[in-house]
């Protein structure tokens, strides 16, 4: 039998990384919202899914302007990577930051740096989705592991 199949996955107790999990979940929602705003509608929002790849998650090609962009969450190098059809590449590190900082300070300039539009449809709903009633815009944050 293949040796790779017999290897056990390491235990990942939820408690120590729960805030990281929550932050990654919200970061992925931001990336998915970008794709949702730019892709042609498909039943049940199937056009907004992210796919797993060898390094983490990817959107596949998202139509935007005259070309498109592929957005990837690289969980091996701990970075977000954008590749445009015109050859531009941008990236920024995944490090401890609030979801508001991820979206406001990092995401918008990241998307603009690969020559794409940074606006998202339904921004009001989008902002409410990431606002914490207890701590405002600064929760959750992604701690260093």
C-alpha cells in the first residue's frame, strides 16, 4: 500500500488556533466576495466558491476589466497572491491583523496594484458582515502561531 496514504494527519486542537481560524474564515469571505461581485451569476452562487490547490485556496480566473485576476491564499508561504492576465503579480503577507485592516489597508491597495477595480457590490452589507458588536472593526485578529 502507498506510504502516503498511511500517514496520520497531526492533531490540530481547535482552542489554540480558534482566533486564527475565525480570521482566515473572514479573509476567505473577502476574497470570495470579490469573486462574487465580478463573476457571471450561476445558480446557488456556485460562481463564488474558492478551490483548494496545492498551496491553499484560489479563486481561479475572475473576470475584471479587459482581463482577469486569479487570487490565491497561500497557506505555505503565508501570503495572499494576485496574478493578472496582463502579467502583473502582487502579494502581501498574512500576519497578525484585524479583518478591517486586511480589507481596508491591505486588500484594496493589493487589488489596485494588479490593475483591477477595488470596489465591491453590496459594500454596506459587506461592512456589516465584518463588524463585531463588541469590539468594532478590530475583531477577530489573526495571531502568530
